[in-house]
C-alpha cells in the first residue's frame, strides 16, 4: 500500500510538472547557489542541492532556525536530548547520534563544527537574519574538507538596512525577541542585531524544583568598509549565551503514561554554553574575472555541566584564503585553509589542528558543465594530561570530486558526480565514557555517487537524486564496550525527491521525500553480530509536505506535515533489542497577516500532540517535541 501511494504521488507530480510547462503564468524564481564558491543556477550544478530562500523562510511561519530545519527541509533534525541550540542533525543515513559530525555547517563561509562531541551551535543564529540556506548532499568535501561526508549546510545572512523588530510569546513560557538595524552608505555598511529565545520547560520539575528550561541570547555586529570600487574590508563580532536543562530518560511505560514526568526523580542535567567570535576579512575584485578573499576568525567557547563540576574551555583560530577566476567558459577557485582547535579541561589539554589546500574547477560548454576538484589536508592531534606523558598523532587525508551537468533544454537537465570525502575524528572520540584515554581512531572515508534530474518551469520545480556511498572506518560509539571505534565496512543508498508546485496565484505546494538505507557490511568489534544489520537511528522513509494559501492580499497560511519512519534504537547495532525508536510525526500550522510595514503571525506546532522521542536502548527514552505548542507575535520593518 505504501509503495502504491508513493508511486501515485510521484506520478502525479510528474504530471503536474508537464502541465506546468503548458500553462505558464506564475514564476518560479531562479535560484543561485554558491556551495563550491562558484555561482551557478541550482539546475546547472554538477551536485545535488536543496535551497531555501528568504521568501520560503518567511512564508513558513517558523520563528527559529531549529523549527525551520525540522519542519521544512529534508534534514533529520531533533533536539539533542532536549537541546535545540545544538540539535542532533542527520543527512543521508549517518544516524541521529553521529550525523552532525558528518555534515559541515557554515555561516557566511565560517565553519560551526566543533573539535569535541558537541553538535553545531545554531541557537545563536536568528532566523530573521538569514537570507538563504543551501544544503549540498554527497558533495562539498573539496571546499569544506574534514567532516563533509554527507554534505554541507551553508547559511547566508542578510545585509541589513533600516530597522526590524520582532517578538512573540507562547505556551510553556515561550518568548522570542529580535531587533536588527543597518545602514549602507557609499564607503561603509554597518549593521547590528540582538536576539533572545527562551521557554520555561515542557516537563515537570526535578528534585531541585527546576524544569527543563531553555534560554539563549545572541548579539552580532558587522562593519564593512569600501574605500574604493572592488575593495571591501569586513569586521564582525558575535556573542551568544545558552543555558539549558536536559530531561532524564523514561521507561517505555513511563513515556506512554506521561512523557512530561521526571522518571528518575533526580535533578536534570544543567549546561551553560557561551561563545564569542571575532572575524576580520578582505574582499578584492581585481577585475571582471579575478577575485581575492581572505578571512581570519577567532572563537572562544566555554561549556560547563554545572551538576558534575565539568568545565571545558575551547579556543578556535582559523584562516581561509582563496583566489577565484570566473568567465563564461572556465571557472576555478583555489585556496589555503587552516584551523587550530584547543580544548582545556581540569586535567588535560587536547588539540586538533588542520592545514589544507584545495582547487575546484568548472568548464562551461553550451549545454554541458564539467567540474573537477581536489583537496589535501593534514590533521594533527596532541594530548597532554597533567603530570603524565603526552600522546600525539597525525593523518594526511585527501578528497576529490568529478561532476557533470547536461541541459537538454531550458527546463530539463541531468547531473552526476563522484565524490571522495573524509572525517578526521573529533577529540572526544579518543576517550571512553568514563573519561579515560581510549586510543587514536582511524579517520573515516566515503566515496559517493550522485545521479540526478532537474525539471524547472514557471510553475513547477522538480529535483530527483539517487545516491550510493561506500564507507571505510565509519566512526561510532560502541555502548557495550563504552568506547569509540570504527565500523570496518558499510554502505548507504537512497532516493531524494523534491517538488515545488505553484497551483494557482494563491496556492502553492511542496513535497520532499527521502528513502535511505544504511547497512553495516562488516564490523569486527561486534563479533559478527553487526554484519549485514541496519545502522540504528536512520529512518528509511521521510516526508515533508507543505501547503501554502494566500487567502487575502496580505494574509498567508502555511500547513506542514513531517513524518519519519521508525528505526532501531541508537545503541541497537545488532538490531535485536525489544524496543524500537518510534516514528517521528508533527503537523504544524502558521498564519500571517501584513498591514503596511507590520506583520502579525501565529503558529501552532504538533497539532495532534504526537509523542516524539529519542530512544537510546530498551527503557531509555528521552521525550522531545511531544507537546502541542502555540505562538503569537509581530514583526515591524522601518
């Protein structure tokens, strides 16, 4: 039955695609992507992409970046045991536990990936400041290197002019606020923003009388100096503060009875996460073809688990220098990148340093685009415990990418690319669950083949991609031995389907469907019990459906539904535990109305109160996104 429904849906969308070509009245905007730092139309690229524009973000009704990624993209996004500031993200079957380490997330080209086991901090990025989100699948390793196994998520922010103010309130004590202002003159641009996002918690109080509350604040200031045509100096500072309490796990009986309860009765885990970042850079357009970019970024972070007296300080320093040439026939970008990361704890200091060089090229013929790129990267580790001999290790890693795009006409094109990527383990992988030094771990490597089809007309945008990845030494945590180690051999394959259809001037629809299989071929540590089994935490099927309706000139309604199929619990590599991870489901409604420069909005999430959760093993369930939530607010632009 499910296969029949899926086939019928795909057939219907193909039919509407043809119909849209015959009846041309509503424009589907041209989308430009810059994933490999070379500007191209998304239908002319040699890689698979998913692009979310400022207009799509505004129409969604989402009030923060987590909600938008979870409800409107193909990325599997879940609170990290309750933390939406550093959520669990997965793409192409790397699992909820490890997916984020196989995706490079960047903001305006600056990586957010960490050297420890903490996911990328997205809670400090106000959704109102985002211009577009580019998701590159199965590619990106040449430009972004370490960690781009599944692909990349690139977030680009707006250049602000004028003043914008927004605020909202909701149940469970939810409150958001954002103010941004900017000015653009002949010789300089200046903008600043501040945001606040908090809630009082969704679960009951713990033994100390505290709930699973969340609070995040962020401030950003940018200055661009333009002393002459083609030359620009950039200075930027960003600061964020996050305070969160994580819920305790529940048994299945407790979860079914009341997911809000504190199963163990003990105190919730309390974490404070602070980040301060400074960035300076220069852009110089030498002539019509050549462009030079250089950036230096410094970030200081602190993560403290207050209950346990555990505190770590992080220092990151990165440099990115590129030279780009673009013409109608040929384009090339090459560069040098360095990263120095240090984690300081009470009894040790551990560093991870990366040095890389890359080159990415494109040849543009009449209907054919060919691309090729390569990267070499050296990764060095240094572990220095207090009062004991230190350890060090290093790896030399390589990535490459070959691709093509052939355009049959202005509406239809096909693309294919073959990509080699790698992931050098983050430093927490060298330690056991109890904090003792485990060992250095072999880097993971992946080879991915992508084949896709684009069909874009004025009322319909259709993309289909098939992929297969072969992996060596995929990194994972073995709960039975409390150590981090490698899966000897594994593979992944699947289908990705995207369609946007403008039904009428006032009605639009979109559908994203993903089918993903992640298989463990061979793993010695499981004594053969993992061989041929599915990687836990990977849903085979995922659907994100949206219906937009402009029922009045300035009134817009968006109805969305997210569904991901059930899977094995996070620790169930042998696929033999009694309990499985339940399916994820959420139906959401957003309504907005604009009066001149003021927009009023309201949103209702998880309308039917589907009890979502993260299941680690039998009777170890962490409730997430299990409540119906509402929010009302306003936004004004001056």
